[in-house]
C-alpha cells in the first residue's frame, strides 16, 4: 500500500462520529497514524461513540491508554490487558483461554510496541513470524467471539525518506485486515483515507471536530 501524501490543503466530505464508528464494521481493521497526537484524538472519539453496553478489550502495549484512563472523565467499558516482556505469553494465553468470550471490540495498541516485545533477542525473521502468528491467533479469537479487532500502527522509522518504510509489519497487517485506514491530523483537521482491496485510496473524508 502507498501512504497518502500532500493531502493537507484539500477539503474532503465531513463525517460524523457515528459514521466514523461505522468504518469499523468489518472484522479486522488497521489504522495507520503518522503521530501519536492522532491517536489521542481518535481513540477517545471511538470509545465515546460506542454504546454504554459495549465492552472493549484493550491490549495496551504502549502504556498510553493507561495514562488516558487516569485523566479521562469518561468511564468506557474497557477490559485492560497490560502485557510486558515478562508476561507477554501468559497475558495472551489468559485471553485465548476465555471459553465463552463476549465482547465487542479488541484494540491492539500498538503494533510497534507489540513487535518490540516479540523482537527482544529474537532473530528478525522469527520475530516477524511470531507477529503474524500472534495476530492470526487474535483474529481467530475475535472471530470466535463474533467481535471486531482494531490494530493501531504508528511509525517507528521517522528518519527514513519513504513514508511506506516507517511502519512495522505492513505486509502482515495488509494480509489479515479487512479494512485499512490512514489517519492524519493536519491544522486541527483529522483526515481519514480509506483503502480498497487493491491497497489504493478509495476515498478520503474529514472527521468532524
């Protein structure tokens, strides 16, 4: 897929927060974000758009969400998992051992931090294989629960000239995802680019403030 560029001066149709939530109707969605500021905006919007009866599982590999919960006045229904290098496998096994899972969304935050835990002392090719294995297992878990999964991917190689090389696991994510979005925040405007099956931008919209 090709990350969109030079979209900052264009006006796109505006969607509501409800329409934003509808973008995640498919089983597996991946959101590529250029900066963590975008995450700070869209995750609270996503959580507040879900109903009071919605249960979200949040795999917090990045520690950002724990900080958000500590200062947020909202109380979303979230089951929080905080995997570390020491308890990564135990955390995932405890999740997969849930015999009758009943939840609505599983959010994985974030792919670079997840990969960093996997990659600690592991040969790179093996780390990529494990990333695919874990994400495929999470996909099966979500499928069995008739739920949905959202994967958050932020750049790690910010110094590289080609934006497509900034993101870890793009081939894996492109393979397992039903919906792929690229979201950026420019001049307080949140642009959402929706990719088609050919991994080209199908349409672009702006999220209402």
